């Protein structure tokens, strides 16, 4: 445990929205929206709406937390569960940072947005032809996006990806490559992309959209429970 981790935890405002990935005793991971509650850093609490915690949480497995600090910057770290006093509160202690390349495994949010995929061969004599495919996003993170496209993205080379995010509104343009693609029905291809090169301001826009959607889901969960 390091002073840096304690400082990261201290920088998260009390009652800040967050997302935590929990593992149950069968090994299944579940991402849950929650609210950060400060304690004696690096310890902290997470507060959950009613009926949102998964059953049979494995307290020996590390949890991944993603939130925002007082400057609006994304913070993420792994934490160990100390106690689960009831079905709406977990006490944890932060112990290490999460590498950016591992963040998608822990933090992705369902956001529906318009997406367009563009490909232009570098040379005119290449066998691959230029194309544009439209679709919508299913979920997104700082490192990649899952989409439903109107056609198959057949090339394995880098393509240009344009995403029109809703809240806050903004256009992201970056390069990426297909990880997997499956036809789910006519004119519907479930296609996952990894971002190869994405500007820092685009990452920040994705993060803001993810937290806005999380806050909306958290409000909806609380209203439904009440």
C-alpha cells in the first residue's frame, strides 16, 4: 500500500458516483453503480441502491473501482473488501492502481450513440475497397467500443471510428481495429473494436459520458426501489 493510493482515495469527493466490479464465488464479475463514501483513507465505503448487490460476493477477490476526483479526472484502483455489513454497504481498502490497458475489463458502460466506421486503402491497387458502415454503440470504455453495425467490417487493418456521444454531446474520431464480429440477424453485426490511437480529450469525453450514464442509472435504481 502506498501514499499515492491514499492520496487518490482522499481526492474523491464524498458522495461521488462510482462504479465497482465485484466477483461472486462462481467467478462471475458484475459491474455495479454506487456512491463513494469517505472514511479514513485508504479505507472507504461504497453505498448501493436497494437490490443491486450481487449474491455470494467473494470477499477474497479484489474489486476494481472507477470514479472521479475533485478535479473531474478519472481515478481507478483495485481494492480489498473489508466487510459487507448489509446489502447496501461495503467497506473496502484501496491497495493498487489499475493499468489503463486493463481498465476496459473492469469499467464499461452501456451507452447508445451513433457510430460510423470508415476505411480508405493506403494504395489504389490494394484488394480492399473503401467503405463506410453506420451503426450504434452498445457499450463503451476508454479503450474500446462494442457496436451493432449495418454490415460486416471485413478488414483487419486499422479503420477510422466516429462516435457521436450524447451527454455531454461531442464527436470522437480515432483509429481502431476489429476484435471480433458476429452476425446476429440480417443487417445487424455485433462488432467489437479496440481503440489504437485516441486523443486524451476524447478519452475524457468518454469518461464524462460514462459517469453521466451511471448517475442516470443510479437515480433510476433508487426511484424504482422507492
